[in-house]
C-alpha cells in the first residue's frame, strides 16, 4: 500500500498525543471528586487515532505506528534527560522546574512504556479481530470494546508498576482512570465515525486482517 499524506497525518497526531500526554501527566487535576493526571484529556486521543488507523489501514500498519510512537517517546525521554544533566547557565533559575516537569523516574518510565506497549497492541488486536467477527458492522462496538480492553490493561499496568508499594498506590485509581478514558472514547464516537468514513472514501481502502500475523514483533504485514 502506498503511504498517503492522510495516513501520515493520522500517524503524526497519534504520536503527538502520546508525547504530549507524557509531558502534561505530571500535573494532577481535580474534576469533582476525581483526582486525575492532566494527561487524561489527551491520552485517550492516541487510542482514538489508533482505532482509526487499525480500522482503515489494518493491524499491520497500526503495528508500525505503535512502534513508531514507542521509539519517538524514547527519543524524547532520552534527550529530556540529557537536557537535565547538562550544566545550567549560572543566570538560569529554571533547573528545579525543568526537573519537576521532565525529570522522570525510571520506575515511572518503565510503567509508562509497559502500559503503552501492552495497551496499544491489545487495543489494535481486539479491534481488528472484532472487525472480522462483525463483518465490518457496528464500528462503535469495536472502538469502545477495544478501548475497554486496551485502556484497562494500560491503566492497570501503569498504576501497579508505578505505585505498588508506595503510599500513592490506591487500587481504585485504576477503576477511575479506566472509566474516564473509556467514557472519553465513547463520547468521541461520532468523530471516530466521521474520520473513518472520510479516510475509507478518500483512500479507497478498508483492510480486513484475515491473514495478518498479530505478533507485535513481526515485521510482516
């Protein structure tokens, strides 16, 4: 399949949402009784665009973008760390703020990468398999169903790996995060429908993964 600019745009938005979420996640916000990271407003968008990529272009292409997001995030983290350890100019007073925002601990990084890897691939796999089972009907069931699985795994893995054994670990956090992320996906269903229908019409492609190798590490389509 030839790569179109529409595919590139969708992939770029996916990666941008992922990296943005990791940056703003350090701020904790309060929405009514819920205490959540600010990333809650953007991270679900990566799943929405992951759904769009899988639904239109298939699991094979989505797999490539998931790996692209992984490596782009790794590049960002490495150079954010390099920027932190480089000696600050004597007149610059922002070192503490820089470390507070971009100074990730290795435990948080491990939690983030593990959650992303398992959640995104589970999300794409479930959507691709459900597309075959539903014969391409009921897109809403695939986007929401795959998000329930993907976001659930992502959230559970991140919170357990990042906070288990610390005073910050509260198991109910998993439920709150999962419900909010899934709710955002459900509310975005009209947008997902519009984007999917637009891309299928313009690209003249609608991939069904009948013969796809679903191994996340496979280089085949």
